[in-house]
C-alpha cells in the first residue's frame, strides 16, 4: 500500500471521528451521563469540550511529549471550536507510537511512577478558548492515611435498629488505592484534582474542579476515539447552579433560659459601656427583632479571650459528610463514585480555606455516610416541601436533634448533610417556602451543643446538584459555623467580635452571595477578623486538636486517673454534661459564662463511658482484661492494642 493511500485513509478516519464527536454525549448510557455530567437525559448535558491532557514530567517519555505538543498547540488554538464539542486528534498517532516504543523497550516504565509517589505535577490543555497550565501539588491533611482508607458508612432504614437506622461501616478492602487516586491542588488556578492512573492505558486521568466554573472528568474509555489513549471532558457549570443562590444561616438559641435572662442584663450593661468607644462593634444598631433573637450569651472581650486561650497555628475542622439518598443516586448508586466525588468536592472546599494566611484552616474529612434510602435521613424527609424541596431551617433543627441522640458516629467537629433536593426558607410558620437557598448553618455553631433543646449546633445542610456546584456554598456555610456572618452584617451578640459591617455585601467575597468575579474565591478582611475572634474564643476549642490523633499505646491511659468531671474542672472549672458513650467523640463541659455545653476535645483515653466501658481510640468499648491494680485510684487501665 502506497504512503499516499495510507495518508488518505488516516485523513478519512480522522474526519469521520471528528464528525461523530459533536454527538459524543448522545452515545452515552444513562449511567455514563450520570457519571460524567450528573444529568439524567442527553438534552440536559451542558456545553463541553473533549481534550487530551499534556503531562510534563521529568523523564524522557513525557519530555518527548512536551516538545511535540508545543508545536501542535498553535494548531489547536488557531482553530475555532466547531460545534458542541472540540477535540484535537493530531496527537493520537504520535502518542500511540510512543507507547508502542515503550512496550517494545521493556514496558515496565510505561505507566510511570505510582500516583501516590507524585508530589508535584504539571499538566496543560486548551479548552473554551483558553490555554491552562496547572501546577499541581499533593494535598496534605485532608484525611488520615491514603484516600482509599477514608472511612465510609452506609445507613438505611431498619425498624429494629437504634433510632430505626442500620449504620454499617464499609470495609477498607472494598476500594484499592489505585481505584480512588490521590488529591492535588493548584492555588493559582484554583484547581482541586483527584488523579489516578487508568488501569488499561496507564495514562494519568483526572477529575475535579478548575477555577470558577470548569469541571474536568475522564471520558469513559469505551467512548474514546482511540482505545490506546485516555481523553477528558471539560465542561462549564451552569451559572444558575453555582451562583445566585441565597446562602442562609440561623442564630443559636439560649441553652438555659434562666441563665440567658441574667446574661441579657449583663450584655446590655456591656453594650452601654462600649457605646462611647469608637472602635467597638455597632451593637446598638441592631433592631429590636434582632436583639430578641441574638441575646443568648455574654460577650467576651477579645483581649480576655486571647489571654485565656490562644488558638493553635493551624485549625483542622473535622467534617462528617452525610450524603442523602438523592445524592447517592446522583452518583450512580456506586460507593466508589461517591468516594471519588466527595474527596474532590472537599478538596475544593479546603482549597478556598488555604487562601487564608492567618488563621490557617485546613479541612479534614472525618468520614462519609451514604444514605441507602430516603428514610436514612429522617430530618430531611420529614421536612419535605412538595416533591423536590425541603424546609431548610426545620431540617437543620431536626438534624441537630438527631445527631444529639446518635452515638455510633466517628469523632467530628462539624456535620454537613449534602442533598440534591431544592432548599427553601419559610417566611412564617405556615407561609410559603421561598426557594433560592443553597445552604443553611448556625453562626458560630462549631463545637456547640444545646443541652436544654437536646440539639447539636455544629451542623449545616448544603445543596449540590453534581458538577461540584456546592463547593463555594459549602465553604460559605462552614464559614458561618466558624463564626463569620455575611459581609455587611453585624455580629451575633452571643459571639461579639468585629462583625462584617465594614465590608460591603456588593463586593462579592465568599461570605456574600454576589460572587460574580474572582473575589468570589476569596475572603473579605471582615471575615478573616471574624475567624480570628471565633477561633480564639472558648467555644471553638474542639477545633484545636490535631485531626485523627492516634492514642499512645502500651502505657497507663490518662482517663483512668481523672474522672470526666475532673477533666472538665481542669478545662473550664465546671462539670461534664454527659457521661455516656458520646464523651469518647467529644467531651462536653458546661460553660458557666454562656450556659452552653461546649466541647473542647474528646475525653482522655481510658475515660469511663458507661458501666464497665472505657474510651479507646474514640470508641466506647468493654473494659479490657489487662488492668493493673493502682491502689491510689482503684485501678489503672493499660491498653496494648
């Protein structure tokens, strides 16, 4: 066969493939549509482009790719995007040739290094008229161990189980490390990426969010124009799904009504004494309705708070992620897809907090709970409005009450329920439920339990419809839990602090909802000051421990030397609110100033959590047999694992 005929055949084949590409999404099965675009029908697919990533690594195989791609890049940028999808096929034959050369020369280096060994990685591609160069760095501290070891549970309805819910942990062995991948970030380009190797081609494949509205997903391999290569889809989130949603919040109720009346009088005296100080927050500008809602705790001056307890250098809020049934179905009912997506999701939330130089806040995932039925989240289900919405305020209250009773969960600082359902807010008890709310949380709720109402306040609910549409909303709602109010708003009186009246809502930072510019990635100066104030206050102390602290083994456990009340006396000069299995996750001590039960940390290892039970590794377990008599304290518990 002549070279001319070969060339004509290749050109005809490339032309045929290019003509088919605009309808690529129409070849996808319902499962593939869900996996890539998180939609149910072909008509709902957003505008997308098909790209091939160019990886720049420091070894000969990839260096050859880089030199070749530079010359071809101009051809890619010069051509306008043809239809619904764009693809550069010019590199396919070249890459295939390189792979065949690698195979014939030994093949062991074909797949390159393990992704877990990659600490930094550069990748480039062109999409939507722009060329992007990502400088990815491995994310540290997002969870304990490797991503595939992130703990997950399933929860489903079971009448005979505790609270009517059967909670089962998923074995680590279900997901291999190579199936999940590793997490990376590029702070400059605001990229949060989960990267792994394709099991057939050995290519590096990525999924995650880039910038304000781009999503990257691997193309299902069976749809690839060249079976020897991996391709990616880049699409833009719809603006209505990611922006123009009204994040909302609630103020916390007083824990002790009698105490709150005394505290209200004290706080009024504090406000009167501060009115003459020009630098004090404008508490007097609160209207009567706000005063009635906010007057729950005394204000503690910033200088006094900081002198009593200084926040550590880095704060690690440990987030328990609860995925509702509709969210589970959105990800194909596949545990692996759920794990990949929400690792990428919270990697994106963490990326927003990494922009803070002080205080330094690092998100840490405590675990993921997957709902296997709608009854698995009764706090959402009982607050349905119509077929596809929930009353966000009522659902948040019920969620806090459920978590107060639930004792089977891992240690966490903040619990976030993620739903595909539309969230709404009632203007009155029986009034219309106005949609447009994308998230809901308590201001300053982190670490706080209301014992009188039997409710956990460290909770949030956010809406996510796939495509990482809820990342900024999640960052916003976690910001509320960490003490931030909306830009332009005064502080709640129970927190005090600087508030955010000096920062305009219209400036469009994260704690606004007008996020239409690059400011929507960043925090206003007022929010940063609010974080400082809250994290150095007494109620935030549960955030001060490093995440996933491993207990020292093979020695006397400290909890056997100090009772729960004694531990609280040392921390706060008061007593323990609870003396059951929940202390192993968080020891709540009564705070005399606020009237709240406040968590500082889990109870010390070995602390009693019930008759014959002690706290070991965050769980309430039966008393082991290796007890060393200690006549000064009755016994001493020694744990050797």
